[in-house]
């Protein structure tokens, strides 16, 4: 079994991270998102150094993490490949005061100021301080074994 396969056994949520840089919007599907600190509120995610949006996310100064809802599998797929401009076509969004796009339909969002970049192998870990956030009722999209799904909770 490859290391990638072993890592895929770890079940995660799915996010789309957006930023605004060099006069355009950038967005990518990301499941490496995690919480770090409550006081101050800080989160992290990692980006492949070779990603075409790497410069945008490391230089723009801020980004917005959209936590996808269970019915947003198509959104997750669309933001995982293809030209940046095409990823936002038909996507209902709202622009924040910091210029980042908040996707409609997400169950939670965290807008962050980039405070630290930690280089780790072929990825960079982006640590952000949360500037604004929001959430609503709803189930998040789940990713495991390279498949999207929905969490079924045990009856308590
Ligand atoms: C479910 C899922 C999770 C992903 N998580 C990450 C991630 O955490 N970090 C990353 O660099 N790429 C991740 N990717 C891949 C990126 O979305 C993809 O490489 C990127 O959008 C390619 O576009 P770019 O090179 O133009 O940025 C993920 C893809 C999928 C489908």
C-alpha cells in the first residue's frame, strides 16, 4: 500500500479556500484544513508548492476557507482542477471587505490573515489568524478513500 493510500484512510471534511490576488479570484479544494488555536483563533492548511495558485495564496495576505456542505460535491470537483476563472463560473458568491469570495451554500467559513508559512517537503503549511467567521445548521461534505460522502452518526 502506498503512503498516499494509507493517508487516504483518514476521513476529513472538504473546503474550498479562496483569495484575491493580482486582480483575480483564486480558489482550490482543500482537505488539509484544521483548527490550531482558540485564543487567538488560528487555523492551518497546506498547499502544494507546485500549485499554480501557490503564489496567490502565499502573497495575497488573506484567504477565506469555505467548509462545504454535504450537497457540494460538484463544487469540490470544480475547484480541484482547470483554469481559475472557470472554477467560479455559475458559483453564487459574496465578496468580503478583504476582497475574498465567500461561496453560497457553505456550512461554515473562516476568513484569515496569513501570519506564518512553514515549509514542509513538497507543501507549505499556511497558518492564518481568523479575522471573521460564520456558520449555519447543516451537514458537511466528507472525504475518505478518495470518495466524497456524508457522515452517518451512530444513534445515541
Ligand atoms: C478532496 C480534495 C482535497 C484536496 N486538498 C488539497 C490540499 O489540502 N492541498 C493542496 O495543495 N491540494 C489539494 N487538493 C488538490 C487541489 O485542489 C488541486 O491541486 C488544485 O486545485 C490544482 O489547481 P492549481 O494548481 O491551479 O492550484 C485537493 C483536491 C481534492 C479533490
